[in-house]
């Protein structure tokens, strides 16, 4: 989220934002499809990393 800190900058921000994202609605949805096997690998890797982190914190707290 971006906040405009002063009202005098809002119009400038609005024009810049509009120019940057102009045409984004025209990108087909297929461009954003992610293969299911890639998502599963990422989920598994993230789960393993969290388990290792949690077990190392637990080991450190019991020492």
C-alpha cells in the first residue's frame, strides 16, 4: 500500500499510477497461471524451512 502524505501530491500520484499501470487489464489471465507442481514444491520447501526453524528455536529454548 502506498500512502500519499499530502493532498497536494495526490493528483501527481494518481497520474503517475495511471500511466504506469495503463493497459494492465488487457493482459490475458493465462499469463498469470502457475503450474501446480511448482506451487507444491514451493509449499513443501517452505514447510520444511518453517519446521527446521521451529525445531531449532525449541532446541535453543530448552538448552
